[in-house]
C-alpha cells in the first residue's frame, strides 16, 4: 500500500525538514500544502532540493490561511486515493490551515497525525482515542541543511588556527590578565597568520570558542561552523557574484536539532564596559537571529569581565536582552575560567 507524507509549508522550515527526513525511506509520495505567500519565498523548493526529493514524487497544492470551506474543496480536487496511507504533519501553517488538514484527512481510513514542537528534538503522534505518543528524532539536521532550508546563502571562512595553538593563546591571554595590549600577536605571526592586530584578536577568539564548544558538546564538523558570511537573498539575481554580504555569524552550531548563534567579542570596552557597544551587538545579533527561525538561540561570548557592571545597569541589560530575544547571562571571562561546561549545557538545554 503506497504511503504519502503531508506537510503544511510555513516560515518555520526545520520541523517539516526533520519529519520528512525521519520518514523519508518509508514514503512513496510527498504532498505539500502551501500558500502563495510561502511560494513567493520558495519555501517548498528549498525543502525539496535540500532533501533531494524527486520531482515525480512531489504533489503541491495552494490553499489560503483563512477560508475553511474553499480549502476543503481545493483538497478534494486532488482526488487522493482512499486506500493509501497518509502521514500528516500538522506542525506548519496557521491554525485554520491545520484545522482544515485535520478535518480533511480524518475521513481517510489509513491516516496518522503528527506534531513537531518547535525547538524540540522529538515529535508527537496524535490520536482521537488515546494519549499522545512522543518519540525522539533519530535523524539530525546539519548546519548546511539548516541554512539551505531557510534560504540563507553563506560562505564559510577558512580556519587559521589549530586547536592546540588556539588553546596556547588562551593561556597567554589569561596570563596577561586579558589585557588587550598584551595579546600575544607575535605568536600568531610566528605561525604565518598575518592580519591587523584587531583581526588577530577577533579571529583567534572566534576560533577558540569554536574549538571549545566543539569539544564540550562533542560536535563533528557538519554540526558547527565559524566565520560564516551571510548574503542577502534576491531570487531575481542568478549569479552569486550579485549577492551582497550583509552580515556574518561568528559561530553557528546545531545541537539536538536546535540552532545556536554566538557573537564573539574579545573585549567590550578597553577600560570599562561600553554599554553603547553592547546595545549595538544585541540589536545586530537579534536581526541575525530572526533569519534562523524562531527556535534559534543566540548569545554573546566575551573575555570582558561583566561582573563589574553595576546591578542597576545589569538589570537594564537583562531587559534589553529579553526584548531582543538574546540569551542572558552572557558568557564572559569568568565563565571561561570557572564553569564553562555547566553554563554551556544550560544554554543548550
């Protein structure tokens, strides 16, 4: 008996991707229920191309996000076989779209309904007559796959330092009491790494954080990247040379199928904490975070000592972080020296 997997296309692409990838080998056809708005953003094609779904196996229909009766009639015109098995993922779209899909497929005798909570590493199977069954995903999404399904064009920067050199420099920086003027740039230049002084500090810290996270979370290369240049999206421009680099992610990683974004700052103010600088970082990071879907978590890593911030200023900073949807407390030098592993686990829980 043939099996079809039904997906409701929406802005949040990750739940659909994970569910399709989980059941890919058990499915004969893929039915995508979308809207004109989502298709203008190429959402269905991004999913299909990343998953390598053959065009012959795809069925796509467009409905609206508000008219129940018209949507039911549109689905009827698909003339779907009543003898097939249907795996229906109700996660995407609006509430009206989900209700429509539930009501329509509930008339079929061989149907199973599912729901994937955003930001979780499991999916639920739903029943009319018994409790929900929760199952962990066996499949994983890589950084490349995640960026592809959200239509994010990017280029990875070359990694300049090996892990040992990055760690050695951290020990030198610590010995120098995290003083910018004592940064061991000669050690980098002795290893044929040529940049300006600011670039040396910046690039070293990004790569040190990359290696530290990779080690603590035991991530393989496909689940963490550093120095990813992001490009604006313009579907009318076919050549990559036309795309303009409009931002950069210092460290991006996937853990338990959830995306995390790190903004690395060696220092936030030389003599004392620069609050204007922190605000700029927060709003920049918030803008980047929105491009990665609502389940993405972002925060700041710095070697400044944030414990020196007065309590009233710290509370204000926490409010701004909450408003911009950035994880706080941030990781500062005290975190790196004392409890990095525990704080990192708290961040990714």
